[in-house]
C-alpha cells in the first residue's frame, strides 16, 4: 500500500520487502511426530509471547475434526506468565501438538509437511512465518494485525473467528490450497516485488 500511495502521489520510491532463504528440511516431520499423511496439518510457528496469540488460536480452533492436526512450534521465550498460560492451555488440549522450539531444519520440515500455515498474532511487522510458508509453496491464513501480510500473495487475511471456515474451505479443496501455495511461491510475485 505504501508503494502504491507513493506512485499515485508521484513520489519516487523503492519498496524493499523482507525475504527469507529456504532452509532444507531436516527430517520427515509427519513420520517423526506420528502424523498420518492424510491428516490436514495446520501449522503455527511463533515463539511464546502474548502478541503471538497462541491462546486465541487454540480457542478459535476448539474441537478440531479428528482428521485435522494443529501443530504449534515456538520457544518459550516470552514472559513467565505468558509461557505458563500458554503451557496450561496446551496441556488441556491434547489434540494440539506443541513443540517447544525447534532448529531451523525441523521448522522447514514442518513447513514442508503442512497443508496450511496460520498466524494469529495481535501485531506483527513483517511476518517471517508467512515468508517461510511462501518459500515452501504453502497457503497461509493470517489475522489483519499481522503487519505486511496484506502485501503478500498466496494466503488469506481474515479475523480469527473466520480461521475455521477458511481452513475448512482449504481442507475441502486441496487443489485450491495447492494453487494458493503456488501463487505465494511464484516467480511472478518475486519479480513484482523487485
């Protein structure tokens, strides 16, 4: 939006987006964590800070279909009260697989295995998680408060209450999910940003 405004105002400007270098997956994530190949894997990668909204996401995705698997990866690096609250919430949700931090290779493996990546943050600048999803050709869903999400392709920006129906639409239509992921990874997007 800033670049479009500057262009419309006749002000010369250059937009330099954030980027991420793809990391090679370190393992077969589904096999390593006992997740069947046909389960719809929803991935959330964010360290445990209040702003990342783990609890809100868990509440919004309560009573998941048995064919779905929500995985949360994040180091317990926030305040002690945040970490304790998130850990309590996740302990009460055995349907959510929580991995308390992982090396880059394992996060890459999770991204590769995921059907969709979600980001439910109350605030972001330029969300690296979405760039990582795009680099793996995965569709993503993010809240409107996820900073530059509206500048990225290959995903859906919507309120947290709408995550479930959007996820259901992607679960019901794998071809659509693959197409969104391909759009995010496309060279057209890369060249458009340059």
